[in-house]
C-alpha cells in the first residue's frame, strides 16, 4: 500500500516535471467564448477608410495618445489633402510611407482657407495615470519596463516615470518627421509592415493602428532607392480616396469590431497564447511578446 | 576657483543626466570600418538559389543546427523535387510555404531511385558547447534565457541546459511538419515574412536564413483560406528552378558576403544599434532585440 502510493507520487512528480504548463483552452477556444460585450465598435471619427486600390485599408486613430496629431489628421482627411498624395516608399521589413513629393502643401492650405497646424510637438508619451483600464501583459520586454494593452493598442509604460507610450508593432500608424521633434504634422504617414522596429518607440508619434487590409500595404512592391523610396516617380502609388467610416455608403461599410482588452476573456486569451494547449507545441513558450499578441478584429455581417 | 569647479561639476553632472548614452559611431559608420576579413563568403553547398520569378531568392543552409535535415534537403534539391512544387500558402505577418499539393512524393523517390529520409526527428536544439565563436547579445529577451549570433544566425541559448537553438526571426527558413516531431523531412518549407513568431522556437526545425531577395517572398499575394493557404489551385505559384550556387552560371551568380558576427567590428555594430548616435533619436533604446539586429549582407561586384 505504502509502496503503491510512493510509486504513484513519484510517477506524478515526474509527470509534472516533464509536462509543460498548458492553459485549459487554445487561443481559438478562448476566443470562441467571447460574447458581444467582449467586442467593441470603433468610433466613426476614429475609423479611416484608406483607398489606393479597390478594397480599403482601414485604420483606427488613437486620440488618447496623440490628441493634437489626431485633431490635425482629421482636418487633413476632411480637406481631402491626402487624396493628392502618393505612397512613395516601401522598405522591406520596415515601413510604407505616403508623402507629398510635389510639395503641394506649400499653397494647399492657404488656397483652401483651412487652418491646420504646420508644426506639432512630438506626442511621444502620455501620463500613465491617464490610461484607465490598461491591461498589463506580465511578460518580459526588451524595450520597455512594462507593457500591456489599452483599447486594443500595444503599450509600453513606466510606473517609475509615470509615462506610457504606443509601441511600434506590426500595423501601427505613425507620423513621419525629420530631425526636429515638431517636424511632423500628419501630412505624411508611415505604417509598420515588418518586424517591430521598437527602437522608434518614444522617438516618433504613433497615431493609430491598421485593423483591416494590412496585406494590401505589406505586399506593396518595395522601392529600390535607399530606405525603400521609389527610384522612379512612375512607381508612386496614388491615394484614391480617404474617408471616415460615416462617409462611406452603408453598403460598402465593413462592420469591424475589435476584441476588448480590459476583460477577463482577454486575460484568458493571453494565457492561451502563452501556454499553448495544442499538442503541436512540444514546448509552450510560457511567455508572449507584446508585438506577438495581435488583438483580434472581426468583421460582423 | 572652488565655486568655478563646483559649477563645472554640477553642469557636467546635469549634462550627464540629460544626455542619453550614445555610441561613438552610427551603425553605418561602424559598418564602414569593416575590412574584407570582417565579411565571410557562404559555402556553395549551403547557398541555394530559389527561383519562382526572374530574380532569385537566395538562402543559406545551416548544417551546424540541423545536419540531418540539411543533408536531406541537399538531396531533395539535387533531385529537382522542389521544382515540381508550388508556393501554396502566404499568411500575412507570418509565413510563406511551399509544398507538394499533388502528393508527388508518393512515387517520386522510388521512381528516381533516390534514397531520402521520409521522417527525421526534429532538430530543435543543439548542445551549446558545439557552438564555438557564439557572440552573446547582452540584451533581454522575452523567449530565451540568453541570445546571440552564430555565423550570422540569430540564436537563443541556455547555459543551464547546455542547449542552443535558431530563432524565428524575419527571413528564417524552416521545415514544415504536422503534429509529430518527425513529420517533416524538408519536402515542404516555410519562410518567416512577418513579425518574428518566436513561440515556434524549439518546436520546429529551422534550417537556414534568406540572405537575398526577401522582398520577393514578403510581397507575395496572401492566400484567403485559413492560415493563408490559397483557396484556388490556380493561385499556386510554381517553383521554376532551385540550384546550389556552384550550379549557377558564373555570370548570373550574385556574390554575397555576410558580416561576420564573431569580430570586434560586429560588437561595435551592436553597440551602434543599441545606443544610436544620430541626433534623430531623442531617446536611444539602450537595448536591441535579437530579431531587430539583422546581420548585414552585401553584394560584391
């Protein structure tokens, strides 16, 4: 009897050592438990339909992190300025960028009698205390003291400094600038299309994230000049139309919902990604890196 | 005099506090100091020219990490088997994969009287002590206890376990498998085209890295079925030709050299990437993540 129990104890001990920690659900199982309250609908004035082809790229603006830039970008979109611009750069494993190669901006705003900010000081960080419902990701990070999610967006933060910032993960949308902190105003924009260039965090203003159609940007033919700029003007890709969601005819609207990141379900989803249940994984990682935790987006018919 | 010195001390103290640590050279300045001994020429039998278009994708095999798989892959390439296959999958921000959708393998090897391994146990790790000239990257990592570079390849390792493994960074080449450890043999291959899926490390066999033409793979039209498989066979992209470097006519060869990673110059290059000198960076990261440290490759005319 005693020996039997001992054998069982030893065996179960060995089993515990050999078996990696696994969550009770796979990521898709965790996600399948989401109710309608686990999803949120982005606001119309944050949701931008960006057409350079038949189907749109749709991104969500993040006024919580870059209020001045987002205000300016809304004016720029309302004025149709971007619709005169081109994608001028596609650098492999880095970014695509649209810009104003003919320096249209020089006269555009005066002509149209629209007041926009020509310079905005970089909005690289916000006070951490501003972010209610920040979900902490209890994983290491190479670049930030702490990381997590706010409203579906990847965030780095420092409790010590009371600062938080958006991070350069795949699909993040940022405001191009030259050397000065205030040299970007939203006329020119870049989108991350490769491995996350996190060294840019806290150095340049991020203003949102692509929710739909990333593959349209990621498959753009790369430029051959330095930094992926197109060597020939005829390679420039014209931007056809940029509209807020409420301006899109209802039939063409794509009803996007983003998984809420301030819920128990999202915590389960993180655990499911860290400690994979599926037998395909011989060694679940036990960790998940911030930019590897893409927040699910769904299209509701 | 004393007050002057005090003022100088206070000022220099303040300056030190305000100024981030910056390396004496930018990454490109560090790189410009490389002599011919800082570059290495990959061996012909490790260098694979992969054509599905006019220009090749060129990758380097890594027999140090997956000797059995590399031996099998050499036989597969020599037999021209891959030249009957197709790229059947392109999943955005993840991988492209070529495979054998018509199950040609069933009769191919018998017919050709070629002996290849149908099953190879996963070569997920090697003994750490096997890797001489491993360059340690003194940065945190989310997935591995330690990280570094061996022969230009990104490596995770554990001194405690005496184990080392290749990591799933952008451009890494791996052997597809199904659920079993030994279910891949190199007939089907994937390449990472997005943010590094490091949770795959130590779970699947990596066999090399793309050195040239990554943009050909990264811009492939994405598949619309689950996991990025093409929904229609007519979307499959046929593989035209796969050859080792020495089989390519000399005029068409691209003379690639990879920066050596076991040199003082590479250490400088790492420091230059961590602590950016350029004034564009207001806040140099002080760290660099393993997969953000792409090892330079040059074409020598």
